[in-house]
């Protein structure tokens, strides 16, 4: 129990009430955003392979 209290005290006081998402969700979101941006940016090149 004391270890949890020590970990919470390391965060700044204004951030203690904020629930942070798990890191894996951030990685998944970043990969999805990168894929979507690349599809939009290289749309013509990608579709030219199918024609």
C-alpha cells in the first residue's frame, strides 16, 4: 500500500486526479493515425497500383 502512495506522490498535484490511458492504446492510436495520414497523402500512388 505504501508503494502505491509513493508512486502517486511523484506526479504533480494537479495531475493526480487525471486518469491516464494505458500506453498500448496510445501506440495503437499512433499507428492508426500514421496509416490514415499515409493513405490520404499517397492516395493516388496507392490506387495507381490497382489500375
